[in-house]
């Protein structure tokens, strides 16, 4: 029986979140410490634990069929590799930063200057599009130290919370791109494994949609239902059930978690009572 070969980061936050996501979609992985390959007990899947920077080449060569990887790595090294699903975690930016006392406040201020980076392809493309000429120094790891030792006037690197920049006396002046974990596939994936991938995508979409949504139940007097229903953005329309108390109804719906507090405030003002909010594990449409 065909098995889909999935690559994930060997260690780190992306590794942990990737395995949690697999668990959330019902795929159990038997993996031990320092194991480079593991199989699922209940799904036709093999997981390869690889260095992040090596994964694009494994995908191009067809050694693995799919991967969970940072979008920034695909932008830098992922030519001919398709993103099939954005996963919503491990969010970061690829940014240009300079010393806090630098007079540079935008990318154009680094024209003719030196930029240290582990993302030369990304930076070179961005500079070309902006018609800016700068000298690149390629560094693998510890890019933040480059301005402090006189190697560069600025850097381009991943920024998550910004604490690393702060600790190294740097300030962000330009965001080149925003990144998150993505599911990508090899250009050499077989037809059989493409079918397995589509099953995984269906499960992923259900889990990710659930994470973005809240299930809301509330009670409302019937004479205020029309105003309350206008506030609710439900999947199609809210479910309305009569309560034992005369002239009252229970309203059930789903709302986007990003709009949650604004909508709750509006519902209270419109007369909703007993509002109950529940997380959604999966949402299948």
C-alpha cells in the first residue's frame, strides 16, 4: 500500500506544532528521541525529520512527497514547490534591521551599504524590485551580531517577537514578507499519494476552520430576535429554538474568533442574555 512521505523540521517549535497538528487531525505517529523516520499507526503516512533548509531539495528530488515548513524557506529555496495549505502557526516576518543609532529608517537608506543575511535570494529579489543596489554578506546563523562587529550596516533575518533584535541593539526598518507554517508538495508526487494528500487536506481544513471559529448560544426575547439575527454572521443562518419560557428563544450560531468580542458587545446591547461560547474542535462544510 502506498504511503505519503511527509517531512517536518527535525527539532524546534515548528517540529512540535507540526506533530500537534497531525495529532489534531487523528494521525498518530510512533516516534522516539533522535529518530529520523517514523510511521503512523492509523494512516498511510511516513514522517521524515529533516533539517529545515534541506527540505526544499528533498521535495524537488521526490525523496519526500509533502512537508510542513516555514513559508519563508519556500520563498528562499522553494522554486517549483507548491503551497497547498497555510496552517496558521509559527508566524514570523523576514525583516531588515539596523543598529538603533543608525540614521537609516527605510530600505532605500541602505543603498550602497552592506546587508548580512541567511536569505540572499529573498533579499536580492526584494532589492531588485525596489531598484536598490546593496552588498550582501551571506551568513548562516547569528546574523544579528554582524553590525556590532563591523561586518554589515544592516541585517535581514526572521523576526518573531522582536526580542532578539532588541537584545542586540537593532531596530526593524522594513518588512520584506510575512511567513507562517505551510503544507507544500513535491512536483514529483505520485497520483496515489496525491489522493492521500487530499484526505489530509480535508482534515486540516476542518481543524483550521474550527480553530478560527466559536460556537455561540444565547437566549433572547422574541421581540428582539430580528435585531440580534442581523448582528450574527452565521455559516448560513442561525438556528432558533423556542424556550420553555413563553416569548423567548435560544439562538445558536458560529462566529469568527477575530470578530468575537465586538459581536458579543453588540449582542448584549441588542438584548441577548445567557451568552455561552464554546470552542470548536472541527468544522466540516
